[in-house]
């Protein structure tokens, strides 16, 4: 089936580009992907899939049942855009002011629909099912969490999941991947320090929360790295602080908050207590009180080794062994694909899509763009991996 998939994917090139450009020109922010999900649902219905809409607000699933029963593999694509004013000058640039597909999710939609088209053309030869999970709100909300809660991994039960993310650091025809963690868990903490305000000239009559906050933040930045094994990566960043409104008034309270990124469950579990201990110890020394809250965001994105090997093997078989690039290190950003990986084994690979131009703009940049020649490569890889998972061979 390898050759058949390759030919079909190549034939779809113009259609893949049309979809990508249509989605690109009409970007929608997470949970508002109304037009996008309508087009996605239409295309999946036209291919004869069982389609469900309105999952987690704007999510869509499409179930492709093979000719004989078997396992179920899911293919996930995210559909949302970013609040960025596009500056690419492309003929198909965003028509929605202040909104842009700057993370390649327009490409992810195109590749997933292309995969559905190729596999629906050979459904009789498939042993099992392929479930397409077209997900909202990866960037702003963690849409995957709601989809998992609403049961996208059930009925039929999903045995494994695969996904690609477009990657402009590598050229088309390359797969970047590694087993284990590829992205960090992203948690949020918020702190209020409650002191006693007063005249700026009389600190002795006050409990100055600005002074205390300065100590707490300094202690966080020094004690956290000195309390844990440096070989297990960890980032704690205080990213916002509010307090005071005049040069001669000590305020009653200061609020600050930030983000924690970790790559292991053990480290992730240990951080909230450590942060709270630091806040408690320092505020009590100065006679202030505090409020502390900690919110767990997306988990660690960890590729299951077996599924990683499967994707690698398929890429090497399709495009040659040099096409597989071992990802050197995980990044400390997060990806809500991790919610699926907590429930079922799966992997995410990065699909090379570097444009042939002097300056490559990174994702989330107003001039971001990618090489559309990656689209049929993505279709070939996802379709072939699904076939190999279900049928045992390509
Ligand atoms: Zn992004
Ligand atoms: Zn993304």
C-alpha cells in the first residue's frame, strides 16, 4: 500500500494547498473556530466518515471504519489561530484583522483532511478504524482536555494516537522526533502579599509588601534551582507583578505570578509545596500574610517509545533513513496534545517545512510561513503510520 499512498498523496497537492490557504485566509481564535470546523466537518462528511461536531465547543471528530474489524488509531490536528496581526504580505494572508495562523495549524488541518481522503479511498483494505480528532483551542485554552473529558478517546476506544506539528527549522521531507519528553508541563502560580500600607517616609509604621515581594521573588529564583537536581530541567519565571500607585505611598498589597515548566512528574509534583514554603517563610519573617494558588496546566508531552519507533520506521521506509532527525532536547514550551498522551500511547513528530528564504521566521511571528511542499509528506506519513499500526505492515 506504500506506493498507492504515495501516489494518492502526491495527487492531492493542489487540494491540500487550497485547503491550507482557505483556512489561512480565515483564521479563528481558539473556541471560535466556527467557519474552520464547518469546512472540516463538510470535507469529512463528503468522504463518508461518521462525523460529530460541537465537541468541546468547536471540535469535530470523523470516524473512518475499515473493511474489517480491528484496533483504532486516532489522528489529531489542532485548528486554532493566534491573536497576531499578519505581516507576510501573502496573497492568501489573513482576512481577519488581528488574527493569524502563525503556528502551522492551517497546515495541520490540511494534512489531516488529506490523510482522511487517502485512507477513505482504501477503507476496504483497512483492518480497524481511524478516528480524526480535529481539535479547537490548542493555543489559548488547552482544548484537548475538554475533548478527552467529553470522550473523544472512547466509542470506539482509541488504542493509539499520532500527530504532526509543522517545523520550520527543517526542510520538507524530514521528520524530527524523539522518544520520551518533547515538551514541558506548564503550570501557573499566583501570590498575593498582604502587608500594611502607609506613608513612604515612615516604613517603620508599615509592613511593606513591595520590599517583601522583592525578597520572595529573589528567593524563588535562587532557592528553586539550588533545591533540586540540576539534571532534571526546570524553569520558574515570575512574569507579572502589580503593586502600588504613587511614589510616596506604601501599598497594602502586591500581587505577582508566573509560570513553572517541568519535564518530569516527580519534579512537577514537588514544586507547589516548595514555592509555597518560600512565600510562607519570608512573609512570616516580615510579619505579612499571603495568598498562594497553583494551577496545573498542560501535562508533560511524552512520546511513547513504541509509537515513536513506528513513526520513525515509516518515515525511513518512505523517504530514506536520512529523513529522520533525532530531536536533540525537549523544549520547555507546552502542547496540549499531552492530555491525549496521558490516556493512550502515542507520539508527535515535527514535520519539516522550512521555506527557501534568507530569513526564517519562527512560529508565532507575524511573518511566519512554511513550505507547502510539506503537506503531501505529512499525509503520506500519517496515512502510512495508521495503515502499519492497523494492518501490521505497509
Ligand atoms: Zn503555537
Ligand atoms: Zn502549534
